């Protein structure tokens, strides 16, 4: 059953990538009115096509996340565009996660002995949430990397939903001009510094905790002499 699911997903992705090549050119060039005419007026068709775009972003990261959000908001308006961007990217992330988990997980198991891998997996929720909010990390790397790891699916899915809810909303604000697009990278840098500071604080806390534990063990050893 897992192999069947994996085969269908790969087939869908491959067919979509081939079929939508011309449309990707229109998308990148900003010829959205032409692309809209190509897609037609059927809502289901439009949803399938835009979901295909979001799937490609989650696998290859060839389409900018911000541009996808802007396109959805241009098509559906702010509220529905945001909701569809959130749903599409969330579903795409989960599907690619399971693609890595069912298709290539055995390869990732070769590195189970690495201490850093074990620590990341033991703190899967925090790690995934941190990456989802990190603006310069490609979604494809997060999705496939977590699929190859032993991070619990529940932790991955929950952290992805929370992280995407926040990050996609920020992109939606850029799209609507609520936050000027010229400040995009400034905000990204500030957010990155903030996340690095939080990560550093967590690492420092863990190091101090380990040192305190070692001191307690040494103290107990000498008291028992």
C-alpha cells in the first residue's frame, strides 16, 4: 500500500511538472492574466493547477513562496487566497514528508548513530517549527529531510501547520502591501537573527544543564568515597 501511494504521488508530480511547463513560464514572467485564461473558469481546475504549483514548490522550491502567495491572493482575494495558500502548502509539505518517509527512509537510517541527528529527532517539534519560521530555508529541504529522519509524524505535522500559519500570513501581508515589499529582506534578516538568538539560548540552556548534571555526579561520587 505504501509503495502504491509512493508510485501515484511520483506519477502525479511528474505529469504535473511536464504539463505545466508553459504555465510556469507565464507564472515567472508575471503574465498572470494569460495564465488565468489558460486555466479557464472552472474553480476545481484552478484549485488543482495552483495546488500543482504549490506541490512543485514543496519538492523542488523552483517557485518562490512569496510569489505563489501573491498569485493565490490575486486570484481569490486576501482571505481565500491566504487560506488556500495555507492549505495547499500544508498538504504539499505533508505529502512530500511521507514521500521521503516511505520512499527513502532506509537511506536516512544509515546515520542514526550521529549524536546531532538523535538530538534533533528528540526535539522534533521545536526543530521543525524553527525551520518553518526561518525565511531562507527551502521548504523542499525541510520536507524531505524530516521524512528521511525519525522525527515523529505528529510533531512534524503540528509544527508545520503552526509555522506555515504564521509565515504564510506574513507573506500575505507583503502581497497586500500592508507591509511594504521593499522591507521584505530587512524583516527576513530581523526574523533570522531573532530565531538564531532563541536557538542559541536553547543550546546554552542545554549545555548548562549538562554541566550541572556532571557536577552533581562528581559531587555524589566524592561523597560516596
